[in-house]
């Protein structure tokens, strides 16, 4: 912390900034100092440019500011502007667990459940509690900005970073983001929502042109960001790598200035994703205030543009002011000296609770779950022994430990077949030794392949055990999307083993429980009949095994619901015909640097019909619908009351009618009038989760919708339009199961005009009913 210590010793820091407004501070900066503030530093990756060419005489050293952080700003010695530290990640603060100057101390961060898991809780207050823990760890470890959360849409099951994203639905994504951001920033750590916008695939992402309609942008891909801004006001936004209708997001003035600043009124600052975009002068003009992590070429180009008049210095001033307005809220600017010690024990408990609330019970025939305490368990699956806490890349976390399912079951004192577990442990050790370490941190982890078993051995195991638990594991990460064969689909070995376990255990009347330890959706329709129970755990963080065991044993009643639809086949997904895009010139050589892409294009022909909006509207059957999730108890919905004036007020009661204490997620959908614009059959508009209800206990939930929440976007009018006609309010347990309904009548069309922004440069053959 050399520079921070220096700034505190100078003593003038507090007095200087107490007397100066941000504008006065900007006016005091030289051109070189302004350039230092709009380009960062930090991550040196082989094959990519290094440094940013700012004279060291005017900036503070950033070396080892926080080991393992993604980058920093430059400090300005002359004006006591300190270094600000940026760290990944969405599942936990991503920094190095060790520091050369403090060899006897560790700096592990808590690995929380991934975004798909957190959103499966449908619990905004829980997301805020998790965010607070992030804020505390960031403060204690010397971080000023968290480069999270990520709320891009899970448009296709093969998206490589879907584990970092919350949902296929922007309302759920936006509200969970809001809770998380409010929690992070309540502790003084800045949040950065990303990737703005339409970064929904990883293949060639740095050279990908996303071709998408205005309506799809407004209703699907931008809406979650707008909800997050309205409900949490994040300090920063990260622009995405991809082009949007021909223009890089970081160079897109319509996106970053006209829409974000002028129309939406955003007051924070925008940074690039690392090494994103091509033209630093265009980025400055567009309102992409901070270029990360900074290069010599960027500094030179900006200075030459100002000196030649190609870039008005007032634009640079505007960007610097936006940056400093946010920086002045940070720990660094306030002179806070991090302790290097944080509440890992307390946060471990939060991570475990979040993991349990985000698990989804997909099947439970004959109430085989929760487990009987005395049952003897045959534990199968490589991922039972190396349970996957999270995904890879910038979403990974350097954690002190990770609890496997095996360890969790042992911790709970359950009766395991120790001969089987010993065999598996030896196999895992032998096979793990064959896998070389990753060459770069962002590459996908290689999992130990599934062990094969003979029918003879399985029959013997079935004879001496009461049930089988089989864990299926998947992981993914940055710069590469998933594959259908052996990833979305089961491998031949996995499917054969599952069939044989069902044959041997099922023939003896003994249940088979499948645990899904996955970061993204997999195919389930063809094999779910082989399981008596299926528990979706996602990637539940460092407390994985303990949290899974909590659900399996009934210590916690399942309350998670799906934030994304599980389709029957990949071909039945509306975006599969164009995901992840096509290379423009097949003869283009692939860059040697794995971080660089080949010029490509992805046309969002499905338009607004993403996820359940498509399956519902086109009557496409699914394996598990959006919002689905079972419980060990049962709930009754009643007493619906809907009043409509300038707003729509909705109230209803939920009663626990079962035998277990539990929580219920209620989802409010609206079937819109089909007058005027074509619309999806229904859309999620609100949701809520009860407290923990005891058997027989009732709670009333209330919601309020504004008329604008019911509007659709008209590309031809460049306006939000609320068509006249009947609107049906559906109170549901999932997208396919309404429990209560009421109808309201809109008698007067309402139009809210916007600017014509981000229009596609060529026609799109959009999917229509």
C-alpha cells in the first residue's frame, strides 16, 4: 500500500479535497494528468500491449497495490489523487491470496454461489446480504471497485459465462442485481454493472457484431440495466466487447451518452472491458470515460487528438469529472487504510445460506427426499468428490477451501459406503494427476472424466446400499462457449452409468438421486425418468457440499425456482439457429492471442422471443419451465385483490399447507392485450418470496405495478406503447402454473416517445407469431 500510505502522510489530502469541488480539481489538472485519469493500468497479458505511456513523474506507482487485482487507476502526486483499485468478480473478490511483502498472511476471499444460483433464490434481500459481505471484504482487502455484477441475458444454454449472469428474464436479473449492488455499495465499495450491452456469447466476443432490433434491445437486453440503475444507482458501468449494430459498445455515443446519460439520466462513469474497442478517441467522445487497463497507443492517440483539435479538451474534462465524482466516494479517496483481515467466518455462513436458497428441487417422486438419517448411501460421480464451487475466468475466486459433497455428507454424519468412496478417491487422485495445470487463468477447468462401472459391481453395490446419489458436473468460462456434445448433453459414459445405476438399484426398489452441479442449463428431458429425485445445485460456492447436504437431509426446505427454462432439446431454443454467430470471412486466420477474436456477426432473429417468452408464445414444450421449483412442503394461494387506478395494486395470501417449514416464491405475470403490437403470451412483471412459514402459517404479499411496466416498445414509432384492451394479472408458481388471476381493462392508449437509437443498419428477418 505504498502510494496510499504516502498520500496519507502528505496531510494536505483532506484539506485540499475539502475545499475543492470536482470541477475545481479538473481545472487544476494538466493535459497529461487528465490522460492519466482516463486510462488505467494493471493487467499485463503476454501478447497484448503494456503500459500507458503516462510520464511517471506525474503519477503514483501502482505496483503491487493489491496483488491479483484486475487493475488500478493512476494517482496524481501533485494533487494528492490516490490510486483506486479494481477487482473482479461476481462470485467473490478476485485477488491473490498471498502478497510478497506480507509472506506470513493470506488474503483469501469468500467464494459465494454463482449468479445463476443467487437468482434462483428469487430473494432480493438475500442478494443484498451477499452484496454487503462483498463490500466488507473489498474494504478490508484494499479494493475500491468491484467489477461485478454481470446481468447479461442467458440467451442460449451454451453461453460460456451464463454462470455469471442471472436469468433469461430482465426483470428478475435487474431486481437481483439491484439488491446485490445496494448491499455492495452500502459498505462503501463501488459496484460496476456489466457488460453493457448484449454480450450474450463468448465466441469471438472482441470482434463480434451483434445485430439486434431496437425493440429487443429495449425490452430484453437493456431493461435489466435500467431496472438496476433505477433501484440501486451503481457507481460504474462496464461497456461490452461486442459491436452493437455495427459500432463497438465502447465507441457507441448513442448507447453511452444519448441513451445512458441523456435519456436515463445516469450520473456515474463508464469503463471499458479490458482491452475492448479499437479507437480511444471515439471512446472518449462516446462517453466511455475510463479505458482499461491502458496502453501506450491510447495515451498517445488521445494527446495527439487534443493537440490537433480532433478531440475537444472539454470532452476529456467531462470524462475526468465523471470518473472523479465516483472516485471521491472510494476508500482510497477517504484515506482508509485496509486491515487485510476480514470476517471470513461470518461470510461463510452467508455463502451457505445463499447456496441453499438457490438450489432447485426439480423432481421428488414418492418423497424420496429428504433422506432418512439411517439410510446407507452409494455416492457416485466425479463431481461428488470434486464438487464445482464456481466457473472460471474473471468469475473465479481464490478461496481458502471448497467443501465437496462427500465432505458435506460426512460432516452431517450420514452413512456412506466407505469402500465405494475409498475407490472413488483413489481414482480421482490418479486421474487428476494426469491433467496438466491451466496455461492461463481464464481457460476452462478440465474435469476428471466419469468413472466406468460394470453391471456386476453395481449390482453388488445396490445389494448393500439403500440408495444411490449420482452427481453430474459441468463448468465453463470466458472466451469460449459450451458445446452441445458431452456438455449440454450427457456423455456416453455418464448416460450409461446413470442407466445402469437405475437398472441395478431400481430393480431392488432403491431410489436414485441425481445432483446437478452445473453452471448452465443441460439437457434433462431424455434421462430424467431414470431419476427418482433431481436436485439442481448450480455452482454453490465454497460451502457447496455442506449446503447440498442441508437440502438433501431436510435441514433446509428447498425454495429455489428456475431463473431460466430447461428446454427439451438445444434445437428447440429460439436462438440456436444463430448462436454464437458466424465468421464473416472463413479464410480469416485465427489470432495467436486467445483473447482476440475473428470478425463475426450474430443476428438476433428471435427478437423479443427469448426464453419462456418464446416457449409460451409458440407452444413449444419444455423439460422444466421458467420459475419452476418443488418444495418439501405445499402452499395455497388465496384472497387475490387487484385495484387499478394510476397504478395496479396486487395483494394475495400464501399459506403453508404442508408439514415442513418453508419459503415460497410467488411470480406475477401479465398477459397483455394483443391489440396493436404483437406481444409474448405473458411476461414476468414482479415477484416476491415469503418469510419462512411454519405449517399452517399465512403471509400476505403486495405488489404495485406502474402502467409503464405493461408497455411494449414500438420500433416504428421509437416509443413505449401501452395498447388498449384486457390485461390479465396471473399470480403463479412458475411460468406454466397460474394460481390466481384477475383482469383489468386499459381504455386509453399511452405512448412514451424516445429517441431513435441503436437501430440496426440492415433488415432483420424477425421471428413472428
